[in-house]
């Protein structure tokens, strides 16, 4: 039996594991967090459940719809309210229906990875942060931050955001000329930083939209959505806004104390919605995403070491900062791993 180690249990890692579910490849997934699904994250608080990272899976084509529905219809939500737009001056206008289908689940976006992993025999080890990679002969081993070793494996798939993957490549013990090129190419991928604020209100709001997106990228608020549009997420008579600040604002205020910065954010939301009631949420939450969205994809150099069993996957490999892009890239890379391991047996 051949073996694969996947570093990262986000959408790409889950997609890769799923792509190998019908093979006899022994798959181990090492994830630094307590849960799965990476930046497609869900949190609970005060009777509410909310997606504070990626808000939904966009449906760019029929294959994504078919795939998502194939994971099970129970608990699957298709948010039907539209996404509208606003500009630097805060002028809100109707959108163009780019995101007609917006899939999530009553239990949150984490269901995407949970349902994918449930279809596999992969062993997922949470709270395991990989610190270094070793090449031993023709196989791979990894070491976590506690000094525990894993492997050897016949192939290795790295799925963390590009800056974190580049750091791992810096701690890769493999005397091969490709490593410096890979490290440079992966490290060159720029990311946008996003700080998300979650604002709760003890009243219902009536709006014709689910979300608002700043199209000219000149407003301090980049995205705002109503979590109560997702069935089963927010108790009746309450409202919960997910506010993602612009990359520029988020970078400048990334480390500002929550209790201080939330007043500024709530005031901006109040002004945008032209309603003073939104300036005073009764509770709030936040999450900083240092590596939220890649600005571009990595160069083709990233495929150079696949003949040695070293693979990469993620939205930064796909070149599109979308959940579905990470999913399909993970599936594609999983299939490539399968082909490599099958050929290695011949």
C-alpha cells in the first residue's frame, strides 16, 4: 500500500482526500487547528451560528452544483436573497446576479470539509502543526512543532496558504536544486489581509439583499452580509451582520483591540445602511485572516517536483480566491497524486 501525507485540512486538502477515496492509498491529514475547512470557517455564540470566513460556495457552473448536492441535501442551504453592490460613497445599487446560487449548510461552511472527509478513510490529526519536512531516500517525512515525526510517506501534498507553505519549504531538508525555485515562486504570491467583525442586534431588519459588496474597492467596508438569511442560523427577532473590512483598513487595524475598533466598524456600518441603530450592537466578535485571499496564482514552477512526489494545492495554486476554486484544485491535485503513486508501483 502506498501512502500520502496532506498538510492542511482545508477545502483543498479535503477535496484531494475525497479524490483518492476509491483508491487503496493510505491518507494522513495533518491540521494545525482544532477543526477542518480552513478559511471556510464557522463559529457559534449566544445561540447563533455564523460563517466568519468564506460565506458560501459560489456556483460558477453546473458541476459545482451537482458536486455540492451530491454531498447530501440534508442541511444544505441555497441563499436566495441577492448580493447588491456599493461604491466608495456608500451608494447601494442592485447587483448583477453574479452569485445566483450561494451554497452553505445550516451547521455552517465547515460542513463542506466534514462531509468530504466523511466519504474517505483518511486519518485527520488535528492540532498538529507541521514545522519541517524531510526527504529520506525516495520518501517524505514531516515533524510537528512538538517534535513528533510522521511518515515516511510516498507522496506529500502541501495545502496551507502560500506564505505558510513557503515557510515550510524553507525548513525542508532535501538537497535538490528545485527547492529554492519552489520557495521563491510560492513566496512571491501576495495575499490580502481581511479582518472580519460580527455584529449582533436584538431586532429584525428588513432588507431586499443578503449581502453587499464594494465594487470599486475604495470603501473601508469590503463586504457585509446578513446571517439571518441562512435558515437556522439566527433566532427569530434578531439580526447578525458579518462585516469584512477592506484589505487596506484590515492591514492598518489588524492588531487594534476589539473593544475599541468595533465601535469604529459599527459606525461605518451604520452610515452605510443609513440607520443609527446599527452603531450599537449588543454583542460582537471578530477574526483576523492574515492570509485571506491570494491576489494571483503561483507560477507553473510549482509542479516541478511532482515527479518526486511533492505536490501543492489551494486557491493560490488555482489562481482564484474562491471556495470552489480551492475545491476543484484539491480534487485535481489529488487525482495527480493518485496517478503518480499508481505509476510508482509499476
